[in-house]
C-alpha cells in the first residue's frame, strides 16, 4: 500500500494527471444503510441486535405467560459502509490490487453507545495471467483480511446476517491462492487465521487457541463455472489447542475438526437461485450452531470431542427494479460422533458461551434444531433502495434428562432430547439505502 500511496503523491502536482490516475486505479464506494426493525420475542443478536441469531428460550411466569415474549423496535444506521478498490498496477507481468473496507459497527453495547469506524476487509492481490504457454490460465494470490472461502457466497437477502447461522459467516486473516484453468474449472487453497470470528474454549471465545496451536486453519476447494451456472465444493480443517496446562501439568492435547460444504448457483435473466449446505464439526467460529465437548480420560486428563452440525439454506430472487426474494434455512445439532461423559460444551459464543454438566443438572436448555423463513421485497430507484422483509425464526430447545444423566445416550452425545419445545420470533424489518 505504501507503493500505491507514493504513486498518488507523484501525480498530486498535476491536477488533470491526478484526476486521471484516480479514475484509472481507484474506485471509491459505499452506502448509507438504515434499518427499522421490530421483533416479537427476546432474542440473541449482534451489531445492536441487527445481526439476528435466534429467539432465546421461553421463561414462563406463574400464569403460564412467556416473560421473554416482549415486543421491541430499533432504528440504526451503523452498518453504513465505505471502501476503496485499487487495481491496474502492473510490474513485471504481475497485476497488483487491493481493497480496504470499513463500517461503523464498533463502540456499541446493545443499542447504546457511539458507533466507531471498524475494519471489515483489508487485503492485497497479485494476479498472473497466461501461465506458461496457456493464456487462459490465471493465478490470483490474496493476502490480508477477507471473506473466508466457505462464507463468501451468500443468499440474496438484505438482512445483515445474510443467512447465518444457517451458513458459514466469517471475515478473517488469510493467505489464499485461486488457480483458474481455461475450461471454467478453478482451485482454491487457503491458510487461515482467526481474529474477530473465533473458536470457543475454556477461556471463552478467543483467537489464542489457534495462536498456541501454531497451525493455521486449512481450506481446499474446487470450483466450476459455465455461463449462468456456478458450483463449489470444499473442505476445511481446524486444529486448535484449548489448554496449555491441565491441572497444573503441561498438555499438548488438541481439538481437531473437519467441515465440508457444497454451493450451487444458477442465474438466468432476472432469476437467481442459490443453495448451500455444510456438514462438519466445531463450526462455532463460522457462527454455526456448533462447538465441541470437553471430557476426561481414565487418567483425568482433558480430551475434546467436536460437535457435529448440519446447516443449509436456499434462496430465490427475481427482478431488477422491483426485486422479490425468499430464503429458507435449516440447522440441526448432531451431537458428538461418540459417547463421552462431557464436563463442558464450548459453543457458539453468540448463543451460549459455555454449557456445563452442572447446567444440564440445573435444567438449563440447549438448542436442538432451528429453521428460518425470510421473504422480502425491494424497490430500487437508481442508487436509492427501499425494502420490506418478514423473518420467521424458530428454535427448538430441550434439556438432558437431569433425573438420570448417566444412563441416557442423549447426554453422552451432548444432545438435548427431553422437553423439546419450539420458540418463535417474528421480525419485520424495513430498509432505506443510498449507494454511492
């Protein structure tokens, strides 16, 4: 970026040259986005509750009324965004580019505080076209903070969470290589670190578990694109170190987890259809309804068993000036792959940070499955947009049979299985947005 800055200064004395330089290499963009949001039930959410997760469990009073069924309304502009794309710098056959993007998410507690500028993305790219004698082959190296390759494809809806927790959501530091062949086929490989979207563990959600584990998260994917059709499949491997010491003794025990995903997209004229499904372990750093369980071996040492999760969404949109969209999502907690007498479950920090065996004995509940139905309509007048959206989210809560924990398979698989009940939230959200 220093090289790019110096090149701008070189043109500063020439007004016309400076203007031409900006037009050729810099694209400034952004938008002012306003959300007006109503909820019918107390819920878990981020970004002043605009990033919606799930309704909290019901809490009944002596008359059977749900104390958490409380209507709420908010109006905020903090998700407004600014950014700049840099392109067109060529040196010795390599083309350099960059992106810096920020919004105003930081500085808030609940719906209170002063919004502050926050980094979203900041990365550079190096592109090499025409590898060897094949001019159709291309290599793109990306270094910096960017969308995780499993999270980059999102449904066509304007709500802030864009499909989470029914699909991976993460922007994170990475080194990513995309290798494109001439027949629509490409490969993606990435080494990934954690910053904002982190794994859970004994000390809460933290990037330290990867820091002390040394190894980055690894991703490998295959992509195919032809005309209006796009398909991706990929696998992600995570290996972290939740503890450095266990009972005062140094430990090397790791938590290893694997996750795979598939994504399909079809576009024709004004119609777009997208679908994504993930299946794997310990996806809490993606914002999925997942995590891992800690248990003790015969010697009393801590071991880890990742929770499995299945999450999927489908979105359909049609139109250009008047756009109608629909997203449906479903997520299922599948528990651990083997029976373990767990002491703690380290879960998605947005839903519950840590769930202990004592919590199960006390009758506290955990989510078993979730669904979402989200239709919306948006009207675009040039760069001005207004929209109206309805979102129905349901979460099925349950407990672990506290009267007989030791004898029930559902307990050993870390799955709630008794007193299963649904809790619903109705969200109505309006959007007013101007893009520049």
